C-alpha cells in the first residue's frame, strides 16, 4: 500500500511542476508585453512632448518676428505654410521646409475678425464681422513619424506698433 501512495504523489508533483511552469510562462509573457507597451508609450509621450516644445518655440519665433517688424509678418500670404529660418544674425521666414531633429515645423496665418460693436473675436461669417488689420491668427504645426502624427498650437498676434 505504501508503494502505491508514493507513486501517486510523484505523479501529482510532476503535474504541479508543469502547471506551475505554464503559469510562470504566461506571467513572463504578459510582463514582457506590458514592458514593451510601456516603452512604446514612453517613446510616444517623449515625441509628443518634444513636438509641443517645438510648436511653442514656433509661436515665440513668430512673436519675435512680429516684435521686430510687423510688416514682415503681415506681408506673408494667408493659409500657405511658412517656415522659420534661424541664423546667428536673424530670425526670418522662408518657403523652404524646416526639419528639426526629425520633426517638421511650419506656420500659417489667417485674418482675425471682430464684432463691429463689441470688438470680440468672431468668425468671418458672423453678421457684423469686421477684419482686424492689426491682428493675425498664427498656427504652428509640428509633425513627425510614420504614420504621421502632429500637434498644433494657435494664438493671435497683434501689431504692437499701432
């Protein structure tokens, strides 16, 4: 009787080892997948953060151009993409696409419209809307990656010389 009992326990132990190893394998596989997802998400967050910083820098560059010469900003075509050209001597605009560490950056300008009686910013289609010749919407867009991702920041710049 004793011999039979020991044999049953040995078989049960082998089954436990197989089940335990299977569970451990599943846990390791899920942990590896979780770590891979974490690393991928961290890279995406880092890229988006860098893109947001580049977009904010683009708004600051547009402010700099505005501060130095409103007419240089006002003379640019509306809706067309423009790019920054940064040199030791000046910050200007160009039609040559700008790439910064794998990120593409451009900016567009749009007219600003205001309510004729309240001076509030309104859509151009609003009744009584009047074009504000001393202000421009500036939208800086930064794109990167494949498939393409992008972020955009927008502000209104006004002619501070008026």
